[in-house]
């Protein structure tokens, strides 16, 4: 009997180990396929389940020039995931009784334009303030003379919309939050983050990386890249000190996982209601939430949110290269850090989560409406060239904006040919929409198909003579 029990024990251990390694190998294979498909040079993974780190992974190269591999100590710039740390810092000040999210910014900062003074702290956190952006579309501060000149200029600009009316991502919001943290904590934003979060969590590599971005020389830091037309190029990210509450931190996936564990274990915020506030998306004046797209469809206190019936999540993303998904109802968190601008790991983290949440495998269209989710599932099997034909078979209604967003999601995933087929589908569904032709024209321009790009932009302009974007692009294409 004793011998039987021993044999049973060893067999159980072998089976358990096989299962763990099989899952590990499946995840590794999945990630390596994604890296190859998206041309990602280097990637770090950390998975937290039930309050413990259950998987760490280091893949590829942190430095292509010198063939340096990614290791557990490789630091990746996390860009706007920094805002999640800022959100925690704000809630720490709320718990200390120093700050009230519902009060206007003018309660704490006095020398501001009159039009900004009624904006609440919550509206700054959730990008619903309407305050003009100090950073332009190329992520440069708006005045070439520098930081102070940009601050002076942005204060002269009109507000974009009435506070609470819309969601519009905006770095000025976090500049102001950084100043509030400076004032109420009696230390600089960076000092406060280090003392109240990084040191409490043991984030040594993150502390060493600092807040300046990739222009700083940081030991063991991953180089950053773009990939376009079959070629890698170097890129650099840097924000001046006044904007470091908005982005610029460096971290490792393992330390990000430690930080999430500490946050959920009340080491950083003492009260459960603080975490609830941190992760609850703000409502616009019309009672709806506003966010980046159909997936990241809300925004809380520095944390984009995924509001959906099944497996909701909070999901900070950074620079199109890094993402952190927390699934509170499933006790699961996944961190993916990469060194490729445009890697967009937020588009495949749900698929990673399916390795740990069995029923997510049945929900390949998660994040989409049922009609689009079903169509996506069909096209993933039959091929996207069948998009128009399969949409006709579906005999249902598809929303123009959702199809358009789907196309751009495919573009983020570097699935250019599939994206074009979806934009063609949208044109067939909405032939009188200037926007559908504009998007298809943009895709053809991206592919250097000038004749087709011009044809679609011209038709877009015909449908909407006020389409300034089409006008400007056509001038460039016809040069």
C-alpha cells in the first residue's frame, strides 16, 4: 500500500509538471508567433494569478545592433502606463485627506486661465476636461522654444469642449496633476512616486530607470524601434520634467507584477473604495463612458477600462508598445512590455488571458459587438478576402464606426491586407459615407498605392467637400 501511494505521488507530480510545461510551452509559442507576425524585437511577460506571479518570460533582443537578449533585468520604457502610477498617487493623497476628486483644479492651483478653473480633478484624471493639449500629434511640446514657452502658449488656447462633454486624451491634464502632487506632498512628483510606490514595492530596476524616457542612459535598458517597409529604425521617447506625470517611466514586467500585487493587497492604497474609485470609468455629461476605441471604451483615474459583460478589465497602455491588463473578477493580471512602437500588445492580451480563463477561448470576438465578433470569427477561419460575401450572409446590421475601428485594430497588428479588406467592407456597407472612403484611401496611401489612394480620397471629398484631411492628403499625393 505504501509503495502504491509513493508511485501514485510520483505519477501525479509527473502529470502536473507536464501540464504546467505544456501550458508554458503553448504560451511561449503563442508569444513567439505574435513577435514574428508583428516584428517585435524584444518582449517581457509577467502573469499574476490569485495574488501570485505564475509566469515570467523574456523573449528576443533588447538591442538589435549588438544582439543583446532580453533578460529579467531589462528595463522597458512604459510611456503612458506612467499615468496609472499618477492615478495611484492621486488616490493616496485622497486617502490622506489632502485632495477631493470632485473639487475644481482651482482649489489647489491658483494661477490658471479662467476657462480651466471649473474643471474637476476627476475630469483631469479621465481626460474629459476640454483643456487644450500641450503636446502635438507628433508627441512634441507645442512651442519649439521649449517647455516654458509651451506652457505659456497652451494657456492662450481656447478650450476644446465643455468639461465632461467628451473624452479626449490630453497631456496637459497630467501636467496639472503632477503639479498638484508636487504641492500637496511637499516633494516633487518623481520623489513622491519613488517613496510611496516604488520603494514600498521593492521596484529597484524601475527606480533606477527613472522618469526621463529613452534619451537617458540607463543600464540594461531596451533600445526602442519602429518597423516600416521591412526595415527597423531607432526611435527615442522623452518628456520634459513638467510632463513626467504623463509618461516616461521605465520598468520591468516582474516589477510591474509586484506593483499590481501590492496595489490589490492594500499596500499602496489602504481602502477598497480607493481601488474601486481608481478603476471606475468616469461618466460624460450624457451618462456614457468615453475611451480610445471599442476595446478600451472607458477611462478611469489614469487607467483605461474595458467595460463589457464578460471578463471586464482595467488596461493601461503605453506608446503602442506596452500594456497591462488587470481582470479583477478573474483574479488575473498580465503585463506585456516590448521595444517596438506599434506592437500594440493590448490587441492580443485577451488571447493570452484565455490560457488562464478557459471560457475566454470561446470568446475570440471579445471586445466586439456580437454581430462583428461573429463575423470576425468566421473571417479568421475563411480569410478576410471573404469579408463582403460573409457580411451579406450574416444578414445583420454592422455599425460603421465599429467596422472602421476593427480595420485600425488590424492595422495596429500589422495585418495590412486584412485591414484593407475590412475598410473595403465598410465602403460597401456605407457607400455614402465620406469617412469610409477616407479610411480606405489612408490604407492605400500607407501601401504607396497612389492611384487607389487618390481615387478614394477624391470620392471622400466629393461626398464631403469640407473634408480638410482629404484635401491636404490629396495635395501631397499629387505632388
